């Protein structure tokens, strides 16, 4: 066995469901999936560990998180190997090693963010302070696209604030979820982080457990709505980071060559399987052909293939379900007469869930490839002549996670940005995130913020001390 495969072997069960590499179909491990009935025991463990963990002072908890980040670094190649084999992303590029390094960076940043007591009033007559107290047990429910780092985004702030966590990884990337938990647990006291496995019914049981005081959920809008419904019984607080259908608006004053790379990776990061990836590109008629040509020339040079091959920077889609979504949307675009600039011709007989890099030009804004979240490597490029129309189209969906404006003039870009209905608007880039900067959605992309001071506050109970 390769040395870097040790962690995968450690979290894989000797029996249960076979887990296959999405690039090759090869069996990489097994999982004995858990059931909703097992959630209560995990929450028990977390609830018992919580008072002791909360009794540590903030510095001690931060020190433990720093040790957890060191453990991630020590196992970085093994973690990257697990996620590459189970999720499909390439070891290189914005792939598996990048995700593992991001986990360590995020955990460290979470442990380094100051959260002083806020003095709200101190006028000689009265005094009011705002403190942030632990909630108790936090349920962390994660998706399959960035299965390690999203787990860290949920777990690290929750722990920092004195909560304990029960984590439920996606059933599509359970081994990765177990791997990151195992590594974090090398540095954490027993019971502070517990993982449960299984499908949506296990997630549902976690949301409904009366001892869970907060649920961090990242996933689809549809499931987010179910989480809201399930939360009505016991009222856990919720942070919901749901899907997006991010628009990018290019203005006529840009240099198409100069922005091509930013546009490409904004859309194709992790093969488009990224919540805040660019999913609709609006380009003015005046430079439409230049932008499409520059993107196509760049895309043609990007190697796609098996994630473990060091030469590749894009891999397969993670699962058949997502492959079917992308294929359906592209086939529909073709029927509508949109122009296939590249891709759109998957080899269904080849092994793995590969879908080629696809650019679809001259597509009607009403097409499902534009209106629905494709979550894959197929970018619709919509031609516009009237900027007002482009802004209206950009805002014309019921989600609003991110958006971007591309212009040589910052003031013009800022004026457009202010009108876009999205939790983040990037200028001349798309999708970059930073542990110091809050991230969350508008409209049905969810509510609550992650990262930064706001992210810490979101996993705690504000308490006013008055007098
Ligand atoms: P995605 O397609 O992005 O994986 P989902 O929303 O289906 O989106 O899944 C995200 C996470 O939510 C997964 O861990 C999944 O098992 C979990 N999940 C699915 N259904 C439910 C539910 N009803 N309640 C809680 N969690 C759920």
C-alpha cells in the first residue's frame, strides 16, 4: 500500500457498502452506513463532553485548534489522497492538496480571530456588555463538493466558541468526512467531535434531536427547506449555506485576454461543483466574440483526467446524479439552438463520471442551463446589448450567493455591484473566499454568515450583561 493511502485504509470499514473512485470505478473502501437510531448516542457523547470543553478558557480551546491544524498539515497528503479518490478532484490545481492546505489555514484563522467583549453602553450611569456564550451541541451537515474544508468551516468555529459537534458528512463523501474528523480528533479531547454516517434521514434525526442547539447546514436549497421544517420542533438555530446560480457581468471596457483566466477558474473551479462558482456569464455584444474566443483558447489547454495523475487539474464529476443534471441541461441547450463552442459531447461509454469542459454561447437567458444551477463544467455565455437588461437577468433568479462584475473602471463596477442581489460581489474575480471575511447568501441561498467574527458569533448565544 502507498504510504499516503494509510488514512483512507484507517477510515474504511471491513464490510458494508463499496465506495468507488468516480474517475475509474475502482473500489477504494467500504462503509457500514449509520442509521437515524445511532444519532442519539452521538449527541449523548457530545452533550457529555460539552461542559468540560466550555469550561476551558478561550486560549486553551484555540491552542487545541492550533494543534488540530498541525495534525491536518501532518496528514495533508493523506487527506488529499482520500478526497481525490472519493470526490474525484485532482491532486493538483485548485484540487485536493489545495483543499487540505485550506483546511489547516481555516482552522488556524478561526483560532486567531479576536472576539473581545463588546461594551455597548458605558456612560457613567449604566453599563451594558455583549458576551458570546456556547450554545451546547452543534450539528454539522456537509455536502460532497468540498467535503473536507466545508466540514472545517462548520466544526472549527463551533468548537472555538465552546460547543461540541456531531458531524454528518454527505453519503457521497463519507470516507473524506471520517478522515478529516479522525485527523482533527488526534488533537482534540475525547467526545468534542463525533461523526455519524448515513444519508438524509440521519441528517434529519440530527436536526430533530432536542439536545442539538444549532445546525450548520451546507447543501441544496431543497434540503435546506426540509431542515427549516424539521427545526420547528426544537428550534435549533440554523446557518444555511445553500446553492447559488452566480452571475458574472462583463462590461465592455475590459481586455478579454486579461480576464479569460479569472473567468475560467471562476466557473470551472472543482469542475463547477462549487456553491459560489460562476454559473452564468453575461458578455456585451461589443466584445462577445473576443471573450468567448479567449475563454475557449484557455479552456482547451486545461488538462482533465484522473485526479491522481499529477498532470491533471480537472477531474470527473463526483456522481452519476450530477453528471445527469449537467448532461440534461446541455442537451436541452443544444435543442434550443444554442452554440456549442466546445465540449458538450461526453463519452458515456468511458469509465468514470467525466464530462468535458463545455462552453455554450448565444444561449437564451430563459434556457434551463442559465436558470438552473448546473453544478458542473458547462458554462452558458449570454450576449447582452443593454446593461440594465443584464442586471435584471443577473437578479432574475431566486438564489443569490455570489456575483461578479468585470470592468476596468472600479467606480462603474461598484455601482453595478451595489445593485446585484448576492451575499458577495467580487470585482474582476469570482469565488475567492477569505477566513477573515464573512460569507453567506441572499434570497434562497440561505441565511447566517460563516467565517470571521460574524462566523464565530453565529455559533454562540449572545448574552447581554447589564449593570
Ligand atoms: P447536495 O446535493 O449538495 O449534496 P443535499 O442538500 O442533498 O445536497 O445534501 C447535503 C447534506 O444534507 C448531505 O449530508 C445530506 O445527507 C444531508 N441531507 C439530505 N437530506 C436531509 C434532511 N432531510 N435533513 C438533514 N440533512 C439532510
